């Protein structure tokens, strides 16, 4: 009797000699091959289990197998033996074979009965190059634990992984102007007022909260003045309102100090220019020009965390690459000799590179 038990245990061990490790927080063992099946046991990450050894079967040498005709003759001869009727594996029954690509992999539960583990929950120790080719899921759908630190208002539900920024700064003067007919003798530039509101959301499964995507609303206002001679001068007033996608990444992330890199594509849906010309006799001619333009922006920010309660301090700089822009007149001229065209008038600016410096506040959730 003792010898029988010994050999039974030995054969059971050899029958499930292939090992696999649980890679998720909590893996259920199912009674049947169904996700709706009864759960007979739970396993935790790091548990090593024995699985059906047929998972390790290789087709590397299948090309050396006998031909189909020869296999048919061998099967016919073996079918006359008693073992053929008693052992399904002896028959070569493929329904008893398991593969790593299967959804359910046979194993044994604590009762010694056959159970099934999901293949996406295990990593198989093949001890050969097949281990490298095993697909690994980065997201653990069984991990129900809350990420610490817990929100201050927990358990009240509130949004997480969000950032809102409000910044105000100044950029380099904008040097492009209307192509006047008279030579400009004196130029006066005003640093554009640059106001930005940015809304960001953490990118997908980034649990470190480093990568964010969102939208930026940009508003610029400034004016430049030009003097032609003692008899005439001009003032240009710009108003730009842009909206565009933003990507942001925390290159350095400390408890109190952070360095952030970002890129934005500002699409100026509202780009308006007022040109006001006047002479010493009190004559004034005003024309409005509009355009649709885009300007990529890259930059970096320094964040001082919790500068005030629930607020971060921002110090930043950016480079905006203005693309050539075509402005078209929206009205005619009362003094045609002051303009290149008194009726339909347009002009195109050159590309520009403008640097900005700004301060701001950020609130995170």
C-alpha cells in the first residue's frame, strides 16, 4: 500500500512538472473553462504553481514526424491493444493538450482536483528562449488596492490626475508690421501680454503622474507704433486668441521641487490687427485685418509644490515659433494713398521666434 501511494505521488508530481508564477495581485482558480465558473481558490502574486506539462510541448521537430500514411498504419495497429482504450493520452487526443495561447491553463487546486488559471495571470518557466516571447500585461486588472497617498477628502469621490494652470507673462516684442508705402523712421514696440490657461489630465496608465495631455487657451494683446515723418504716424493693435493641444512631462519630480517640459500647438482662431494711421491735420484712417494662424510652442516650467494651500508656484519660459501669416483687410480705406490697396488688401508676415517668461499658479487633483 505504501509503495502504491509513493508511486502515485511521484507520477502526479511528474505529470505537473512545469512551473509558473502568478503575476497579478489576485488570480482565481476556476472549476471549469469559463470566466463565469465557480472560483475554488485564490492565488496571490508570487505564488508558484504546477501547470499541465503539455504547455511546454514544442513543434520544433514536427517536420521529422512520420508521414500521415505511416501514422495511420501505426494508429491502426495500436488501436488493437488494451492500452488504446484505457489511456486517452495514448490515443494522441489533442483535446487533452494545453497551449500557452489558450485562455485557460489546467492546474491543480488545494484539493488535488483539476482547476483552471487564466493564461494572462501567469508567467511560465520554460527555461528556454520562449520565456522572452511571453506577452506580459502592464496593467493588473485584479489590483483593487487604492493608490497612496489617499485623497484628503477620501472616501468622498473626487477627480484625480488633473492639473489646472494659470500663467501670466511677457514675450519678446513682435517685429512684423504692415508693409507701409512710406519709410519708417522710428519704431516703438510693446512687449505682448501673454495669458494662458491650461487644463491637463494624466496620460492613460502612467501611475507616476509624469505624463499629461490637455488643452491650452492663450490670449495675447499688444501694440506697436511707427513714425514715418513729422506729418504721419501709425499704431498697430494686435489681439490673438488661440487654443491648442498640450503635452507635458515631469522630467524631475521631487517632493517640493519639479521640472516640467511641455509642448503646445497654438491655433489662433482669432487673430486680429487694427492699423490706425493719422496725420498732423487730424485725418485718421483705421483698417481691420484678420488671419488664421498656428504657432508651435516648447518650453519648461519650475514647480514649487504647495507654495500655498493646494496651490503650486510656477516659473516658466517658452519659445513660440510663429509660422508665416496672411492678414486680409476686412474694410476699405478712406485714405487710399496711405495703403497698398484701398479696397481688398492683404499682406503676409515672415516666420518668427519669440521667447516668453511668465509666472503662474497650478492646482492639482
